[in-house]
């Protein structure tokens, strides 16, 4: 069966912080199939240290690319951070999902849920601690992380793509510069970016006035009053694509509701992988706190 994005995907971006995992004794499972869709199969790459025999908490990475940038796929990932996490006992996974040119939103969200179910269903075989799974994404992958964090679940996204009936609940989530108030992001982009509305029609399969329900269910702010798993929002104050201020209200409201939400503003790093020892430690410490303790 063909890959779901076959015929749409272009040559991928060069990996930032690329790592030869073999040099460090890290096992890589390349292209593991986790779902069969009407458009083709979806794959994940997995990274873990086989010398660590204990069951490993799992972390799923979702790439960015606005759901339509067809040169961005599961190979676009911060491999230096993957290496650290694998060396410290995590099972790290990078997933593909269908581009909106293949199938518009919300299929991308359904596939993130399916990836969690796949790992939980196969936890024993893969050596995963199925009770401790986290989700981490950047840009539109960060928006997905905001939706995944709703621990009470969103019925519209559940039980699509396989492993129906298995829980897709996660125990922690991290969003790198994702639009957690998508409506605010939408309004800003529609005003300042001449190409945004054309892109929107591909992402959501129609014009904004006809896709109000898709905007609503795809906006993490819609669920701000539901229970969320521990959540970390990391954004730059110089991001030209996702203004960090659109996420303030989400973070403040979830905290006010009793959720464990952290808002980390990174100075002067724009829209791209966040780097620096301080911010790496924030990321690693968050995962350790909620997946290991």
C-alpha cells in the first residue's frame, strides 16, 4: 500500500541538529506503520536506548508546516533533543500525518490520536510504559499539542484510523509556538498575510465563512475550561508567524482552572526550533516531572 502523502510530498528539509544515532548506541525503527487510511499508510520513526531495560515513557513529536508545506515531514525534528531524551530512558516517536492537500483538517488531529492508541496497544512489544505518553509539536504541531492536552477528550477526533476503543489520553504535552487561540491567530493572519486565506481553503477545505465549525473544533481555546493534562507552551517574543501573545489567555485560563500549565517566553528566537541550555532544561525537566515521577 502506498504512503498517504505519496505524490504530494516533496524532498524534505535538512534536519536541524542532525544526529547519527548509531554512534550513540540508540536503536532507530525507521518507517514503522501505525495507521492505514483511505489515502494510504502513515509511518512513524522511533528512537530508544535498548540497553535501558525498564519500560520507557513515550514522547510523540509532530512536525510543523501549516499542514500544507509538503517539504516538511516526520524527518523534520530536533534530533539533538531526541538523542538526549532517548539516552535518558524515553521512547521518542516522530510521526507523519496527511497533508491537507490529501485530506483537510481534522484528519491530522485524528491521526495524532491514532498514534497514541497504536503505542498504547503495542506498549508491551515496544517496551513502552503505556500509562505515560506525552505529545510535543511545533507550529501547527503545537496547535495539535494544545488539542491533545484536553485530557477529557474531544469526541470529534476519537477512534479514527485504527485501534478503536484504546485510550488516546496523554499525560503531558508541549507546544512550541503553536496557535493555542487559533481564532485570534486566524484573524491576525487574515489581516496581515495576503496568502493566508488561500492557504486556509486548502487546510480546512473551504472558505472561513463556511468552515466555522472546523475552526471551532480545531481551536484549543474552545476547550479551555475542560480538564487538561500538564502542559507547557514555549514561544518566542520575536515570532513573526505566531505572535506569542495569542497564547497568554489560554495559559492563564487553564492555570485558573487548576491545570498545571507553564508559559515559557523565549527571547529573540523567531519561528523555529527553540535552542539554548536553559530552554532545553525546561523541556527535559517538564517531561521528567510528569512522565517519570
